[in-house]
C-alpha cells in the first residue's frame, strides 16, 4: 500500500494511492459510511497487518462501488509522508562511493546524528535557502519507518519491525555542518527533510538494499546509485540503533546518501543549491520527490 499526507484547511489528511488514483480517505469513509474514519498516517503506521489489509480492502471496495473520492494531485498541497515521528535518526557516510568521493574512511560502526520535526516538509513545497548558508547540498536517502516497538532486535529479525520506506532529501548546509565536529546545525534548518510523496509498505518494497536511487538538479542527473552500496544494510542499521535506544512506530531513519553530492566535487567545481533550482530525488518503487528552492525572505517581528 502507498500512503500519503495532504493538507486541507490547514489540517493534515490521509490519502491512499491506488493505481493512478490518490484517494481521500476521510471523504471516502464518509461517502461509503465506514464505521471508523481514519484521518492520520500515524494511526495507520501502528496498525496490525490484519487492520492494514482491512483498510486496503475497504479502499478497493470504495473504488469498485464508485464511493471513492479522488484527489487532483496537480492541485494538492502535499505534507510529509510521515508527519510526527518521535525520532528522526540519520546515518552518515553509509555509502562506499560517497565515502570515497569525500576522502573519508569507511566507518567501523554506523555514524548517527539526529534531526527534528521542523525539518519535515512535503512534495512540491518551496524550500527557503537559509540566509546563514552559502553551501546548501542535496542528498537522496532511503527512509525507514518503524512499525512496532523495537529494542535489541537481531539483524535477522530487524526488517520485520519496519512498516515501510520513503524517499527523503537530507538537505545539508555544508558550511554549517563543518563549522564544528557536531553536524547538527547544518542538518536541522527548517524544511531540511522533505519526505514523500508516499510511504510505501514494506511488503511492496521487498529487499530495501536493492533499490536504485537518483537525484536531478534542474533535470540534470547528479546522483545515480543503488542501496546495495550501503556500508551498513538497513537490517544492520535498525538492529544497531535498537541496541542503544527503543524505536517506536513512526520513527524515521535516514540511511545515508550515495556519491554525487556537491561536497564530493573538487572545491573549485562546487556549485551549491541556488534560488530557482528544482531538485528531484527518486528511489525505485517509492516515487519522485520534487522541491523548488527560493531565497529566504527577511522576517520582521513587532
């Protein structure tokens, strides 16, 4: 199943992608007179498999019966496909060729850092380039969304605790990131983690370490790799993190970026994200996530 979030009357609403149609779940539930109305993707992430199958069955029946309310994706205001993760945990330098291009040694254990929910935004949202950086970089990343409470899980069992996967752009202000040994400042400006358009359930994805991923800047291909190049696999990452903290449903894990980032180029060839740039990150089976970048407007306070 493919889940999405859209914004209506300033509220986050749940949608399900079925074939070429994006279904408004709340309006469909009312029209089809469902006993329960589900309005939030975070509710679905906590579903048991039988509940998820029941939701899919109801949506299919609504389409067949003419009760499905279909959204016009061209006019939609998209939200992040995961709206309120308790934790956003990121893995740095997790692709061999990316480590190579930045002349960094391969890490012996996963390098972890965190982001916050202020960084979340959706497909087609405009992202303001903060005035405090001159070196904003793109990073296509596979996002893992946890589906059940997870502590000390083995590598062999780790993926069974995953609800689904999504496409994320881990935006990084390199000058802020490298200002100190801690990367947090360069990773946590507003809207620095667009995620979506879809959250795709694990059963539709299969092996998460065999997916192609790409980045386009103004239609120019910049990153072109496969999740098989990860140093630490998705299962290893989930297992490792769970040894140190309890993961809960909705937690979002960003698994690192492949080669092709601006920071990997020689210094005299680096052209960072500029106002007017349109960047699309794409992962096989998960979809394309596109954002336009604009100049930050000065804010005044009374």
